[in-house]
């Protein structure tokens, strides 16, 4: 796959179309919407009201992350997601989307919240 096409696709994806998939994924594993919201807020700075606004406006991931105040410890999110090593992703937006994917995965996989919400 052409990398630029991949990055372009990520940028244009609508957050509101992916959010329900995140929610289903964590709830199927016994985690809660509140925990998911906590993880998203940790990464982006968006509280529930701001997140809801982003969903209703059907913003792209590009707009979503342009409006986010990325957690200063986000760089501590490392490892593999969807066949990519997160810390080696050069496109900043794609890396941020993968940060979110990784946090959702960790939540779904039963990782403790204090481990997911990295602190230096």
C-alpha cells in the first residue's frame, strides 16, 4: 500500500464512525464507556462534552487531533498496533491515531488504568 494513501485515508476518516467501534471493543471485554472516555480525555484533553461535539460535527481524525491538546506523555505509548511499530511512524497524524488505537486495545485487553494512562 502506498504510504501517502494510507496517511491520507487516516486523516479523512470520520472520528464518529470509529468511536462506536472503540466502544463495542472495550464493552465486549467488560470495560466501560466511562473508562474509554477517561482514556480519550487523557490522550486528547477532550472532556465528554467536547468529545460529543466532535462526534456530532462528524470531524475527521485530522480535525480531531488538530483540536486536541495531546498529553505530554503520549510519546510513552510504544509497541505494535495493526502491524506498525508506533514509535517508528513518521507521519504525526497517523502516529496520533495509532496512539488512540493502542490505548483502546490496552483497555480492551484488561490492562490496568494506571498503566494505560502513562506517567513519566
